[in-house]
DNA sequence: GTGGTCTAGACCACC
DNA sequence: GTGGTCTAGACCACA
C-alpha cells in the first residue's frame, strides 16, 4: 500500500511520485502492469482525484507510465531500463549530497567516515 | 561576495541562509562581525529587502546572529560552537541522504562505492 | 487484417475509421462488400464491441457504409465516388497541414522544400 | 493578444500552448521576457487560472519557460535554439502529414502538386 | 467504467 | 503581489 504523510513538507503528489517510481524501478510494478484507476487510488488514500491525476500525468511525462484513455494507466518501463534508471536516481542523489557537503568544507575522508559510521549504527539498530 | 542563482529551484532566502551560515561556521565571519545592513545587501544582490530581513531574522532565531536595534545584525557564534555546529550540519545532511537512498534498496556497500568513485573523479577534475 | 496500435495517441475508434475508409476508397472493399459483424471484428481485434459499433455507425453517417437490419453492414460507396472521395480526403489533410505550418511563419518555398526532401529520403529508405 | 476559440475541439490549454510557443519561437517573446502573471492572463481571457497554470507548467517542462516563485514566469529559449526549434516543429508536422497521406496511397508527385496548387491559390487570395 | 478538460476557490510559501 | 498545492465537483470523450 502507498502511504502519504499529510503533515510532511514534501507535497503529497511528490511523495506519491517517489513511491510509485520506486516500485516501478524495483520491478514490483512490472511493465504493462495496470495502475489503480485515478478514482480508486484517490478514494483509498482519501486524496482528491486531481492530485492523483497530476502524479500519473507527470510520471507519464517522465516515461514511467502510459495512459490509455478509457482503460487506465499502465507501467511502461522496460526491464533493461530498470537498472539504468535505478543507478541514475542514485547518481543524482549522490551528486546533490556531495555538492552540499563540500560547501561545508569537509574533506572526502571525513565524509566517507561519517557515512560509514552512520551505516554501521543503522545496521546494528535494524538487527535489534 | 554572496551569490544568488535566480534560476535555481532552491528559494533565494534558502540559498542566502546556507551561504551565510557556512561563512559563520567556517570562521570567515567571526563572532561580533557586523553583517551588511539589510538595505546594502539587498541592493548588492538586487534582491527584495524583505527577503534579506527574513534571512537575518531566521538566522537570529537559529542562534547564528544577534540584532542590536538601530545598529544592525552581528555574528553571535562562539568559537567553541563552530566545530560542533559544522558536524551537526553534516550529520543532518548525511541522515537525509541515507534515508532516501535506502528507499531505493541499495546496499551500504554500493552506496559507499558510488560515493568514493564520485569523490575521486571530483578531485581529479579539480586538479585539472 | 486491420491493425490497432493500443499505445497510440489516436483513439482506437479513429484508427479503425481511417483504415476502413481507406480500404473502401481504394477499392479493396468494393460496393456491397459485407463487413465483418461487430462481434467478429471485436473479438479478432480484442476490442470492445461498443467501439466497433460506434465506428460502423459513424461510417454509415458519412455515407461509406449501409446497415441492413439483421444481416449486417455493407459498403455503399459507388465506383464513381471513389476518386472524388479520395481527393477530398487529401484536400482536407493538406489544408489542415498548410494552416498549421503557415502559423509558424514559414514561406511556401521552405514548405515545399522540406516536403520534397522528406519524400526523397523516404523513397530511398523504402528501396533499401 | 492571445485568442481562444471556446467552441473548438482543440482544448483551450492546447490552443494557448501553441500560440505562446509560436511567439517564443518566432522571437516575439524574447529570452527573459516576463510572461503575464497567471492571474492577469486568466482574467484577460476570462479563463480559469488553473488552466493558465497548466499551460505555463507544461511549457516549462518543454523548456520554453522558467518559473521563479514569487516573481513570475520567464521565457527561457536561447536565440540559437529558436531556429532549431522552429525547424523541428516543421519537421514534426510534415512527417505526420506525409504518413497520413501515404496511407491514402497518393504518390509523392500528386502530393506536391496538390500542395503547390493550394499554396498558389492561397497567395492569390491573400493579395485580394 | 476509464481518463481529459475546465471551473471555483482555499491556503501556503516566496519575493 | 507572485507561483504552488490541494480540494470539490462538473462535463466530455473513449472503451
């Protein structure tokens, strides 16, 4: 199930986009998978249909979905593209992270150390 | 000089806040340093004075600046706090980065590899 | 066989109409030719029968088909009309094309040049 | 002034997009030109602001406009890109035209003849 | 039933 | 003032 945090600063439509993109890229929604209809998803999430439509239309524009008027939205991403897209998303996030951190004047070593530390703590927490 | 990218998705006031915070935390603006007046800075950056005022007020709220009515804004951060604050900012950015990347289902190893790669390339580019 | 491209922006019923009209105008479906029944065609193309019915009804309205209740749809176009109709269709398409291109401020010469070029390339490709 | 034909089959937002794109591509709206605000344009055309917003957002997505929150939408297309974009639009329209006409089984010669004829008539009419 | 367009109007952040 | 998000609901075309 998709989940929306109404209190978040991130707009609802952006939260939805990320989650759906994620499921497509990870293969959970395979190519040609039929998405829930705008109205269905809207009522399940108690969100206005227009907001869902916006999400679907944008994902269509980005090449993840395809609309067939009268029959619904369908996942479009080819299997071969999945890995590429996933890596592309990672690269974008990493670049953004680096540029912001470098601004603070940290050295690459400090950066990697902090990251490793946090990841270790995290995996320890997850096991607990 | 502070620089604003009008085309950026990041709001002007946010760009300004980051840059000023950075200069304070790195010691470039020492404690008791007098900031440019709202009007001066506004005209230098050709930005609305209200925006500058908002930035100064928020930095005051976060403990980086102090206003003395009638004579302007002054840097407030003590030397001892500098390192702490810097590390705190790094920790925040790192946490945010990790949580978003973990969503994509990448392993810690992949993450560190990608990051190291990008940092190496970057340092190579910088030397050129 | 008629072919439907489900992914196309052109609605299914429009694709069908064009193809059938084409076959009538080109003489491939002669006058009094009996069209496939709505159900047959619908199952062959795996398309909703309502859509086929709509197509037949519209073609009837435009004078290409004739329905005989209880026995199906029949091609109605007389041989003499074929050439006229074909030319009329071309004229419509050409007019629409010209008006949209003129909007962009291109001169008649530019237009004809681009068109000739593309046609030459096309015939070259087709031979390959 | 931009003009909307409410009775047309072409959606309002599509009519608007074409006209604005046209003016940008033809240089009538130069780079950095500030567009009318969403609300202003909406009231001038007696159209809902949401519709204008949709148009502007889509043109932003296609690289013709840029939004600066709080100060408006600005034309983004560089001079160098103008010619290219204009030619690209022509190429698209021409390709679509050819493919639809070829379906009808006309020869390239017939096609060019019809087009030339119509253009001649048109220029004669325009002089009258 | 599906998506697509459009309206009306609220509330927010930004400048 | 500006754009950005979201809601509510109408009406249409398509399958």
